[in-house]
C-alpha cells in the first residue's frame, strides 16, 4: 500500500474517531434516565423539584432542601417504570432537564447554581451555602419576581459553598449534607474525608498540647527559676495547637469545595 493511501486512511480513521467521541460527549451531556416514584397525592408537573422525606416523595417546599431527590420529567432518554404503581411520576436525578424556576431571588444567569424554594416544586437562584439542584444552562429574567418559567439545568445535587469563608458553619454544612438521603459515592467520600481530617486535627492538637503542658508543669515544679522559659514553651505550644486545628479546617473546606 502506498504511503499516501496509508496517510489518507489514517486521516479518515482519526476523523471518524473524533466524530464518535464528540457524539458520546453530546450524549453524556444530554443523557438522563428516570424512574417512576409515587408522589404524595400524585401532585406535581413536569419540571417540579422532588424531595424524599420520611419515606415519601413530595414536592420540595423548603429552601436549599437537603432532601432534594430529582426533577419530574416527561420524555427522558431512558425510563424504568413500575407498572404496579397506579399514581406515579417519572423523576430523574441526572442530565440536562427543564426545571420550573422563579425570580423570587432575582434573575438567574447562565452558570448560576439553582436550589429549591418555599414555592412547591419551584427553583430559585442559589445565593447561600447549602444544597443545590444543579447549574443553570441558560438565563431567566422574569418581568417580576412572582413569575414562574422554565430553564434547562444540568442536575448536580450537592452541597455548594459560595466562598464566603468557613467561619464556624463548616460543621453545620457537613452535618446537613450527610442528612441528604441520596449521595454519590464520591460525595460521601468527600464528606467522610473532611470529617476525618477535622477530627484528626483536633485530636492531634489537643493531645500534643496536653502532653507538653503536663511536662511543662512538672518542669516548673522541679525548677521554679525556669518559669519564664517554660511559659514561652507553653505559649508556643498553644499557637502550634491553634495552627494545627486551623489547617485541619482549611483542608476540610478545600476538600468540600474542589
């Protein structure tokens, strides 16, 4: 076979491979599957956000609800239907889907995170740390804050931080995240790793502080004249303990936000 023919064949194969990869990428973005779930009183329309609480599927009515499960859809790519359920809705937890949204928290820009609201089943722009339903794929600018419309959202149910600092609420957010009834293995691993790091940093900090403080007190009893040097050691140990705990909190914060 001539070199030119080999080159043409290789170029054709590369083009076909690129087309296949792009096709799979497109499918991965738009792909979603849904399952039938029995909503209480069979309430809910396409685009409504659904939560799972106390063993029941209901329309979400709490802002940043940690129990968010998914969104009601009409024509998913794949559906798994339980024919034994007389009153049920198709709900998906992944993919790019239409969600009912409100301008109650202001206009939604493309790329904004969307979360639940106190309007049953309706999402709003997320402005505070907490659970989100996903990322807006298009903008929504209503004429007034009471209007409700639909936009495409890429579902990604998780706890999100807006970078306003870790000032004491990191443990609350971890606790709220772990109360979510549905988490991916990666999300669960991140939360468990963050908890482990916080716990380890506090244990190491307190244990080292206790040991050195005890030794310093004994040394002070044996040699009262060395009191000034011992106090400096204790102060340095206190600072070191604080640094260890702070590093643990910062490390946990970055694990949850990256």
